[in-house]
């Protein structure tokens, strides 16, 4: 079974019992573009149906494509929690890099 097939099977198992909370850790790993688009639609549909969805990912495009709120954790510390900005990916990417660079400067 391929990694993409395992990802899809895990998601199907998670959705089987119509959970109130869906926690997804890097759900787009090993998915092709068609599967990724399907995943995004599924996440949006789950959220619209009232399911709370927590998405853990390093892919900022995924966040801006499907999330209404974002929390940025760096080294176990919550640095940002709020709505995804109207200008989306660029703002989120800049905020992430600012946080990561500030952490690197403190470590030096």
C-alpha cells in the first residue's frame, strides 16, 4: 500500500464515526494534486457541517486554502492565534518567518 493510500485510509477511518473533532497531522503528505484538491474540499465540508478541524501542517498554502483561523507554534510556544489574514499566504508566510528568525536570533 502506498503512502498516499495509507493517508486516504487513515482519513476514511477518522471520518467513519462522524467525529465532533477531527485532528489531521500533515494530511496532504504523499497525495497527488487531484487528491489534494479532494482533501481540501473534504476539510471545508467537514468544517461547514460543524466538525471542529485541527490541521497540523508546514504547508502554508494548505492553511490559507482551508482554514479560517491559524495558530503558529514554534518550539512549543504559541506565537500567534487569529484569523487567516485577508491577504492570505504572503502575510502568513511573513509572520512565520519573523517568528522563526526571532527564535534563531535568540539561540545564537
